[in-house]
C-alpha cells in the first residue's frame, strides 16, 4: 500500500504491486529520480535494469521457497526457481553469483539461518522441529551450519540477551 501510494503521489498510474515489483502505466516522460526519491523516503529501493529486476525476483523467490519449505514442500531449489521465474537455473545462478559475489545456495543458507534465529527467538519450536520445518536432514546438520554462519552454537546464540539478527535485505 505504501509503494502504491508513493508512486501515485509521484504522478504514476499503478496497475499492480507485489513484493519486489510494481507495474505502472508508462507515462510519456518517466521521472526516475522522482520515483527513486519517493520510494527511498519510505525505505524502499528503485530497481530499473533487467538484471537488477531478475536479481530482486531471485531474492524474493528465495524467501518464498523458505516459506514453501515450512509448509512441507520438498521441491529442490533449482526446480523451484526455474519454474517460478521461467528462467534456466544455470542462468539464474551465474547472474546471481556474478552480481552478489555469493552463490544462490550460500545466500539461501544465510536466509535460512536468519529464519532459524527468528524461530529460536519465538521460543515456540524445538530445534528438531525447526530443522524439520526448514528442510534440514538432521539437527546436527542445522547446528553445524548455524555455527558456520554465526560463529556461535545454537545454545550460545540462545543465551545472548540481544541476539544479532539481520534484516533480510541486508544479506
């Protein structure tokens, strides 16, 4: 709603808005500086280039993938991304790695660990439940990956008074 309102205030006719994407009716003259300023004023980013748009779609699809895992999906990441974006996974992987200097798989691990932190903070699920929910083959594998990413064991992380979580767009 915020994005739609900001774009309308910038004089644009908005057709559709969803996570990471806004479709507008192209005016005769598109004032990208004004749009960028309007979106940045409320903490959003203006992305215009084809590769930038694809990268944002990958990032959004990865969040959706984690959500799908939590809902019991066992689809592989490569198939999920290819089908979601309609682009060959190899092409997506190359683009992502080149632009972000990290593989899609490693980025997914970072996202999943942030989700683990969030679920730990809620305190409603055991580590076994979290591991199963996020598609880990075992608690041991999750714990190993958690320590590898955070530098702390799950127990050490839980003991922190102020856990250091990152916003997903900062990964």
